[in-house]
C-alpha cells in the first residue's frame, strides 16, 4: 500500500522537514488539483538541490541560482522539434517532464530519456530529482517503463509524480511512492471556480432532463484535434466527478438512494482511463460520460 507523508496540514512544510532531517524518499506522488501540487513540486526539487539543507530554496547558493525558473523550453514528446524534457532553470541535475505541445500522453520515449538521465552521474555532486508533472497522462506502457526507476532507484535520486487523479496510475506505481495529498478544499476547489468549470456544472445540472439528441450534440463539441479534445473531456469528467460527489453526499444525508450515482462514478473513472490511457475517441468517451451523468440524475 502506498505510504502517506506526514505534515498533511501543510504539504510544503512536511516536505521541508523531510529535507532538513535528511529523510527524503526516492519517489513521491503529489495528489491534488490546481496549481499547488506542481508549484510545490518545483520548489521541492529546487530545495533538494539547494546546498543550505534548510528544506526550502535559499535562493543564494549556486544551485538555487542555477535552478531559478526562467522562460520554459517547450517540450516535444516525440523529440523531433524540441527536447523530450527540460531542466529546471539550467540546473543539470533537475529534470522536468510533461506532455509535449499537442500530445495526448507523456510518451514512453520521454520516460526512457529520464531513465538515461538518471543513469548518468550527477554533475553538481548533490541530489538529482525529476518531476513528471502530467503523470495522469502516462499510459500503461510508459508506467511500466517507469517502474524500472521506482524498483531500483539510483542513489540520491528522487522522482516526483504530480496528478489530480492518482487512481489513474497503476497500483504498482502508486505503491512505490510516498503519497503527499493536497487539500481539496480551502476556499472551494480551485479547479471548480473557473468559468469553464462553472459552465460545465450548470449544464450538468440539467442533463437529467436532456433528450438523446441533446446529449449527442453536446458530445459532438469534443471533436477536433485529439490533444485538445482529450484534455476537454478529462476536464468534463474531472469537474463532473467533483460535482457528482458533492450532490451524492447531499442525497445520502437526505436519505435518498445513491446507487445510480455510485454506479455513474465508476463509469466515469472507466471513461477517464479510456481517454487517457487507451487512446479512445474523445467524442465517444464524452457520450458515455454524459449518459452516465444522465442515468445518475434521472
């Protein structure tokens, strides 16, 4: 079972304490939505390279100056028109991996490039670290390749996976990571406050009254370039799942039956895996998800 990091009231504080006490794990799973997990991952790996040992970047040592983020180099998941990964700032021992522009997954070539980078001796002589910021977009093949790093981590090397949906990762991957959970709700989920999320919730509120043609028309909005369409479907499912969770809790407290809602939640998780890991057609996945919402609320 995946371990859970301490200091969950403030994940950044718990991570800083781990660095200061020299109790850093070889792999972490940062679970949560919004920008906070990614921002914390960036600060964490910079702190790992920092020579102060304080647990946070001192911003004064040579390592901190080298890892100061600048304009990010655009990643190309195929490696044809850009790098497979980029460094944090220009620090040679800190690596950042995410989907390339227009890609619908973190490619296995990027994972293999990360493996090769970890095989090399650290340039600065300190810790090495890598962040996979779009871990939910790793398919099964890429995750299986990642297992080689997780099962035999190089010395003084740390890997950080960042995802809002840990359930989308293989259990064998999750079990080898120290999980760091980020609060879902401080002033309401950040990813539920955007105009796009609020529009999705407003439309879902009436999905139970929609006819089949209306749902098919809605799903047709997820046509087009796959990278854009897939990301939009993932947002639909993510926002819809949070909203469904909230309404299910309200229904349960009121004594109303929730069996259909729970069944819909399971279907939605399957839909998400289909579009992320199995390269399914986004429009068809959107249809299935919307019909699941309708069944839950009918």
